[in-house]
């Protein structure tokens, strides 16, 4: 078992609440995307909100900003899920459901195996990337740092 796992957070600002017609296309495919992740090589864990998905996790004052946090074996396994599966269709269609954000929306960081990140920890890592760019503490796909040790 590896000593570290890759944690990821991404945030998005929805165009409306999740139970509206505007968000129906996104919500209709969410279970399938979660199932795809669950079965992806290297997937370890996903933070769940009050339901069976992450859309109720709202750690920001803006109630339309949602957060997704997950753990992966390594960067390649996360990249494969994000960019080499039908998940890309969701990324391509994101502007139908989510507003463009002028800030970085993704952060990656290494956590000791067995550690489950909190929403607060994820917010802090995202803020580090926004303020300082990629560092060993938090980074993006554009500049990856190796696991400690």
C-alpha cells in the first residue's frame, strides 16, 4: 500500500440550485459519473454530503458554489478518469450548468494513506494554489509535485 494518496478538490458555481430545471442535465448524469469514478482504477474515496453525492457540500458563503473532494492512488489514475473517459463529456458541457469562475477551481495534494480530507482542508489547499500557484503543499495538473518521501 502506498504511503500517500492524491487528494483533489474542485469547485464550481452552479447556475441554479440542484433541484431546478437548469441543473437537471447535470444531476441526471451525476450517478453515472460517480459510478464511473467508483469503478476507475486508482479511485479510493469521495466525500459525500447529505445524500449520495457531493452537491450538498457548500463550504462557501455563496450557496451555489459546490465542492467535490476525492482520493486517488496517484495523479495518473485521476487524470485517466477525468480526461480519458466519458467524464470528458460532462466537462465539455459544464457551461450549460456552471458559471465561469475567474479563479482556479482545482487543487491537488498528497495525504498520508488512511487520511480523509475535510471540506475545510480542501478549501485551504485550493486557496494556497490561488494565492501562491503550484507548490509541494498544493498543486494542479499543470505542475505536479511528487508524493513526499
